């Protein structure tokens, strides 16, 4: 086989393994965030106080000159 072709296949395999590792890390991070998020939601629901939601301010668009 040609040396550059071997390098191409090796790079392709390495990239595939890297994507798999990143996907596994992302899944683990999402699971950890969901676990902590559920704990926070449980803590907030126990106090029985109503929390008002704050409204987001809209950005004003400038009128075109002319």
C-alpha cells in the first residue's frame, strides 16, 4: 500500500476514536449536569416560596438613517 494512504487511514481512525471519546465525555457531562439539576430543583421546591420571573429587556433597534 502507498505510505500516504496508510497515513490517511490512520488519521481517519484517530479522528473517529477522538469523536467517540468526545461523545462519551459529553454524555457523561450531560448526565452529571442532569443529576445536579434535579437536586437543585428538589431543593427549591421544598421551601414553598413563589419566585417571580424576571422579564428580559428587549434591545431597541435603531431606525435607519436617510
